[in-house]
C-alpha cells in the first residue's frame, strides 16, 4: 500500500457487500468473491465529487501486502485511478472503535463517510451513525448510496435519508 497524505474528506471502505455482492461473478486469485467493476465505478463517483481519500476498514486490511487477493484489490481500484491511502488498525472486534481511533489519530479529517454492509450497532454505539451508509450485501454499493455519501462528505446531513438498522445482525460471517 502506498501511503499518501490523508485528506480532509475520507471514505472508510468495507469491501464485501460494498464493492461486490452475492451476485458478483468475478473471483479473486484465491477464488473468493471478487470486485465488481461497476461498484468501483460508483466509488469513483464519490471520490470525484468530493476529493475524498480512501481508508480501508474492511477485513481485507488484515491481509499481508504481498497477498495475491490484496494485490488484486489494489489493481481493481487502479483501473479507475483510485487508491487506498491508509487502513484502520486491528484493535478489537469493533469496527466502530477502530474507525474512531483512526479519526483520533488523524485530526486533519474534517468530514467522513463509512461504507459498510454490517456493524450498524457498533457504529451507533460509537456515535458514528450519521456518517454511516449501510449497503446491502445482495446489491453492494448503489447509486442511491453514492448520492448519500456525497451529501455526508459535503456536510449536507439534513438532506440524507437514514435507515436505522442498528438492531440487525451482521449475516453471521466471520470477520
């Protein structure tokens, strides 16, 4: 991962359920669900409209840099001139706490959005709900999600329709 300067606007990015869905046909080198190019294109729309940087908060961050699947991820993003500038640290099983810690370590971040298909309750408990867009694992990132993310990153919270899924389970997948 090439590090660059963290910008004032930041996207905390999960991969599974955001840049892919249960309908994704692409596969990683290790045969897991791959990345959908149409979802990367939607992510590019957010970056282009807001000049936000991307921080990996997904369990994919736990892969070694030389892992073929992680290289595959970087390559898929590079196709759309996107790159991950940082990743959250593995501190606990609470993604909300990990993002909170990253924000604490980077006071230059003034505006952020979290794109994730899980952990609604964790984000709510950490006071991050208004920055959280819960994608759906059956569809991944959608055009509606893109419009909400742009509004959040531009501090237009009054214009965002939130859904409260903090009582939902996280599909029981291992993290």
